């Protein structure tokens, strides 16, 4: 999927220590995600429902940080 020209925003959950994730809105059914430290690098795309489930899991503390 071509996400050139996307308007990226930083996730409110990833603003610690410069390890930021950015997401782009405006892609129906798709959630483009990229590493803010590498804005020219690749973007991953996820189905919106799957990405929403992931975010919910993060909010609920379902993932450990190592």
C-alpha cells in the first residue's frame, strides 16, 4: 500500500525515551505504522481491527517489556 503523503502522528503511548511509534489516519480499514526515528524507512500496515486489539492489549498491560 502506498502511504506517501500520509499525515503521521505520534502515539500517545510511545513518547518515552525517543522510542516513538507513529500512525497515519485517513486509510479506511488500514492502520499504517512506522518508527519515528526512521521516517524514510518502511511502514507496516495492519487491519484496523487488529491494530485496535493490539492497542487495547497495550492499555491492559498484556505485553511485558524487556
